[in-house]
C-alpha cells in the first residue's frame, strides 16, 4: 500500500461485523475494533459489538430505505480525511464489507487517495441467518448453486434474475422486505413455481430473531400479516423447506379454522 507523506500515516480498515451476534466476530475483527482510534459504523451493527470499545470515538453513518444519514461520497471523504489525520479508522459494516456493503467503493476511494487500507471479511447476513434457522444454502439433493441479489438496489425492473431461482438453485435476497410483492411477481414471471418454498429470516443471529416459511405466491402477504421488519433476508428454493423456520401457512390455516 502507498503511505501518504503529508502528515502522520493513518489507515482505514474495512471490517465485517457479521450479522449481529458478537460471538460471530472473527478474532481479527475483534482486535481491529479494540485498536481503533475511530469507528465509522452502519446502523445494522449490533450495539453489543460497539460496546466492545466503549471509549472509542464513533460516527454513525446509518442508512435506511430512501434515507441516508450521509451519502456514500461523503463517507468516503470522511474515511480519507480521518486517516490523513493519522487515525486508525475502522469502517465497521454489518455482515461482510464486500457483499452489499459498498466496501468495494470505499476501497477504491482509499486507493485513489493513497490511503493505506485493509479488509477483514465477516460472516454474511445470508450465511449467519440461514445457519441460525438450520437452512442449508446448498444441499446435495436439492441445490448446487447459490445467488445473492438485492431486492431494491437499482430498482427491480433493471435487474435480470432469469435463471437464478428455481429447481436446483437457491436465491438469497437482501433488502427485499419492502418489495416482497414485486419480488414474488418477478420470479413467477421468470418461470419460478408459485409453490416454491421461501423462508424469511428477520434479525438473523440476534436474540429477537425469527424465521418464517411459506410459498413464493404468499411471500408479500406473509410479510405483511406477520409484520416482518428489516433487517431480514429472503431465501427462495427447496432448501427453504428444511430447517426450523415456522410454517406461516400452517399458522394462517389455524387462524382461519378458529374464525370459521
């Protein structure tokens, strides 16, 4: 890496905080958090992880749907400016920095500015959430491929998902709660069976986690009636029929019987 010459040398460390559970941090990530001069963190980073370094300065750059505390370009500028002041800046991200974490953009900004940086990967939300619900993302009998997609980035209409979901495949959708109806319509229009199992895992690996299972055609309705909120991942594929997710269709049938 190129070290800057105009002042004390700082650095940026892009750290994956994992899906929530502090025990799922890597040892290297834990060490970086403890050694940080400044932590710049996303809103999805669990407070218990931030509590590991209670006296370290922090800046939140939390994002939510259609509302960003700080634009990405401003975050890049912040990381570079603080590193140029000689600080060890830990950019702490939920999940893994390079899976829908914009870590690539921040790494490119550091390269362009001549700022030393390193990357510490984390357990992704997909892997952590699926494991917590005992859903295998691959299974020799039903799935030999996995795809990660974003449910709102760039708009669904611009994304070509043809062939990514269906028999023998697993699709994991990030940021899809608000667009679940459109996601189901898009997949069914691409030829995925309306009866394809899906699982929705809310707050994966955290104490308040819950996992629900239904069919693709019921995805949007289930999210609405169960009050599912982000952060959540949606797993589409035959693997979703496995594991410990609660059967939301069975629950709905019980309600219908009680009201009959």
